[in-house]
C-alpha cells in the first residue's frame, strides 16, 4: 500500500511521516471524513450491566488522522492505532484499511429516511403509493 503513492508528504503519516503508532489499537468504521486529513471512526462494544444481568451496547466515536496515502472513505473498515497527540482532538491515526463495511450504505440510508419527516410528508407518500398501486391495477 505504501508504494502506491510515494509522493506522500504527510508528516503525520504512520508510514512516510514521523508518527510512530504505539499504544491501543481498535478496529472501526469511518462515519465521516473531511478534506483536512481527518476522519471520525466509530465502533460498538458491550458492557455487562450487573443490575439487569445483560449486556448494554455502547458506541465509541473518536476523531482520527486520515493519512494522505491511505485516504479512507466513508464506510471503510479501518484499523487505528494510538500515537502522539496530532492536534487538539486527534490522538489516533489510521494505519490500515481493511475493506468496505457491508451494510454501511444501507444503514446510512435508513437513518436518513427515519430522520426528518413530518406527518404531512408521510401522508403524501402514502397517497403516492396508493396512486401507484391503483395505476398498476389498471
Ligand atoms: Zn503516507
């Protein structure tokens, strides 16, 4: 992967720069990225709740450095590693892209659908669907 783009002049790149990955490592999914070599990675974990004797699902979101030569995209499954503080919020760096997260696009679409819909919009959609079915019957 390192040889694909040798003109990587990112000083905060774990392969070509002066950042040494050390400490904790996690695997997560890129949920957002910006052009300033940053990305937000999210992953899910479980914690045992003694009172209710079952696991609760927890989510962790952190901002990470997205090196130029890797350039992880939204929906990518990535391996991240702790490193020295790179900026105010970034203490982790992406070290490897593990591939596309399946169902990420689908989940994103469902989230979008469930988000902003007024009752009017929903009713209109229902009407549209009824019309379509009627047309199909005729
Ligand atoms: Zn690089």
